[in-house]
């Protein structure tokens, strides 16, 4: 009679068991989720910082342009609380305009834009956009005694306030309210 013995070889097989694969893939999903969320957070923070930087640069340029013309103005025409026209001493950059817009420049707000327009408010000259993404804007005028001015003749100081709104497709909208400095019309005689 022949006797056969079954050999049992207990060497480990190459590979992972199903349990090990499930645990390993679960851990890798958690790690990858953490890396992805950190990447998205850094991207959003970078975009928010870039938006703030762009908005601040635009606003600084707008303030500088506006303040130069206000300081040189010898007259003001108050169209509304979102639009004023300044009369400038000659010679200036607007001397080449046709009459009656000569030596005048309008600063106004409309459709989310703060802009400068050579000539009076009725001028058809090209607008120069100074700042974008503005949700609210208003001019205020004061007399030489720092009381609100009632008319153009007694206006000696101009101030404007704007609310800048930055938003993006994946960013939370942010509002920045700016009460900008007041500007004195140095060349205008006030009553």
C-alpha cells in the first residue's frame, strides 16, 4: 500500500490580503483629501490676496488722479451725489476739448465703476475707468467752516466714500468700505 503525505508549505504568498488593501486605500484617501483641501485653501487665499492687491492699486491710482484735479480746480459743478464736474485752470490736459467742455473734467460713479470723463457731465468724450467692483459710492461737499455746503459757490472741500466688493467664482465675497480723505479746492474762492 502506498502512503502519500500532503506537504503543507507555510511560506507567505506574495501580495496583500483584502483587509490590508481596504485599510491601505482608506488611509490614502484620507491623506489625499487633506492634501487636496490644503491645496484648495492655499489657492483661494492666493486669489483673495491678488484681488485685494489689484483693488488697492486701482483705488490708489483713482485717488491720486482725483486729488490732482481737485487741488487744481478753480470751480465745481455739483451734478449729483455720484457725479461732479471740476473746472480746471488752463493749461491742462483737457484744453484740446471743444467748447463748452474746455478745461472741465467730470468724476462720476455708475454701473459699479468710478470713472473720469473729460468735459462736462454731458460730454461724449471717452471715459477713463479708475476703479471697478464698487457697490456703493457717494460724494460729500463742505464749506470753509466744515459744514455741509448748500451750493456750488460755497463748496470748498470734497470727500468721497466707496464700498468695494471683491468676489470670485469660488471665493466668498468681501466688502471694503473706504472713507477716503477729503480734498480741498485750493484754487477756488469760497463764499
